[in-house]
């Protein structure tokens, strides 16, 4: 969020707009959740039993 929010803030200052900061914050939050889900969201695989 900090990275994309900062980019949005800088873009707003440079272009004189007011929509890039909220867009950057939302995009950063969505990407942050995505990274957490990809990294920790998967259930561990059960080891296969070689005797079965």
C-alpha cells in the first residue's frame, strides 16, 4: 500500500489530479491481499504413504 499510495500521491502532485492517491491505495491493498493469499493461503499437502 505504501508503494502504490506513494506513487499515486506523486502522480497526483505531478499531474494536478486527485484520483491517483485513492486508486494507488486500493491497488496496493488488493495486491497485498493477493500476495498473502498466494503465500499462506494454500493447505499443506498430505504426504503420500509409500506402504499403501
